[in-house]
């Protein structure tokens, strides 16, 4: 029963990702702008990944700056979707016993949230870093050993562009990403 439930959830996530990508490509994805508490929304999001990280015996740490605003305008569901995609990849591509760090701050100058996810996973070469945002699997060996179809980071990248944000990857092969 658990396997059927998990498979159903995985299939649902895949369908939602395909639909999101289609909307992004058609420029029909609508963002909402509501007031939300970033600390509350992001805390709920990162807490959703504790079990997955725990199951891989990873050290999972979160730091939220105390000076985060109490209220921001934006689309909290899409913001947490992006954070979830990045966290999911960090956990997926970090070996058992590795570590994941999430750091959330607010940049007063640019007036934007800054969320940094660090891991000590497999890393990615400089020449492959642009590919991960363009729906490209890097190699068959990696895609076979790690579940997923390669839509997540492309969706995250496009969502952030639509929200006037950005995603940056810094990584060293075999040493992780930050």
C-alpha cells in the first residue's frame, strides 16, 4: 500500500511539473501577489524535506535570519516550490551521511529574499552548470541512479525569472553545490 501511495504521489508530481512547464513555455503561468510571512512559509517548506534527508542519514540544518520581514508581497506557493525543487535536488544528489544547509536572509538593498542551499553532494562541472536549467539531463548514468526527469531546475529557473528573481549555481564536482 505504501509503494502504491508513493508511486501515486510521484506520478502526481510529474504531471504537475509537466503542466507547469507547458504553462511556462506558453507564457500562461499566472503568479499571484499576496502578503505572506516568509519565515512561516519557508519554514513549512524546508520542514517538508526533513524526513527525506533523515532517511538518507544526512545532516540537515536550517538558518533563518531574525531580520526577515514579517510580511512580503509575492506568490508564496511558487516561492516555496522553487525552494523545494532546489532542496529536493540537494538531498537527491547528496550521498547518505552527507549534509544539507539552508540559509535564508533578506537583502535590504535589492529588497528580495535570498535562499542559499549548500550540500556536499556529487557537484556539477562548470561546463554543465548552464544545462541544468534547460531541461537537459547531464548523463544517462546520473539520471538512472537518481530519480527524476530533469524538469525541476528548469521550472525553478523560469519561475524565478517570471518573479524578477534569479538562481545561481556554484559547484565543484565531487564536493557539492552552494
